[in-house]
């Protein structure tokens, strides 16, 4: 029996929801110490989503072969837009991923039902849906987390161009599409340093506002 049966999938609509700093902190703290039994890889996957702003499917399917431990880079050879993509991780995400021991099949976030496979984005959605329905986390979808990173990283001082490149958005200008072959890794590293300072400051807050 599929425990996710009957739970709606994430609606494919254009949204505007993003978490402010206090909501970000509230969700992250719950994921660190959930008040109900949850398959640990699921909470770790969502935390990595929050810290990197990547697509849900790409984080959910993260394999040991995609993690360059020496360079601290996650490298995807195939992504949603068909283009190779690599990002350096901020220090706080490096600590998280280095605390995870991939399973025998190489998955960082294996499925609870079938360890030979990674968790699906639908399962991550349904697990989050249950918690927000109980009111223990902010109302947020996995896509909202991608939007949250984009917004908060901008507040941290990361330019929109580099945020777009970190999130692997397809750039439509002629220069980007036809001529620019620079990988922007130095710029991405500098951006992730800025984001790391900002995110660490959020997560170091001692007082958490009570939810309405």
C-alpha cells in the first residue's frame, strides 16, 4: 500500500509564496528536530533544498557520483533544462551533506519504501503536506522553497544574474545562449559565501516568533 495515496501532488501553478526569515527559521528547526516520526533522509533533503535553492527533483535524486568532496561542488550532468549544472555549496550545506552517509546504492536521500531508488519529489511534497496540515510548519510547497532561496539570497546581496545561474535558470539573451561559455564558478563561490553568512545569521537566532 502506498502511504502517499490520496495525497494531492504539488499544483503546477505560478506562485508567489516565499518564507520570510522567521518562517525560514521555524521550518528549518522543525526539520532538524521533528515532533513526529519521519524518515530522516526526507528532512535532510528539504533542508538541502532550503540551503541551495535547487530543483526538487535534482536534490531528491542526489547521488554520491554527483558530489565532489574535494571541491565541495555538486555536479549534475543532466538537468531539467538539458544543460549541465554545477554549484559550490555554502559551508552550512557542506556540513549537512558531509554528515550524511549515502546508502549502499549511492543515494543521499533514499526512498523509505525502496532503498534502491531515491525519494521522489512527490513523496517529499506529501510528507511536507502532512506537517503543514497539522500546523507545525509554515504553509509552504517545495517550489516555494526555491522561490524563498531566490528572494533571501537577493536580500543577502547576491546579484540576480548569479542567483539565476546558481539555480540554473535558462538565460534568454543572445550573449548567454550563443557565446558565453564561462562556468561562473568563482562568482558562484563568492555568492555562496555571502549567502552562507546570511543563512547562518538567520539560523543562529535564539528567539523564534510564535506562529499565528
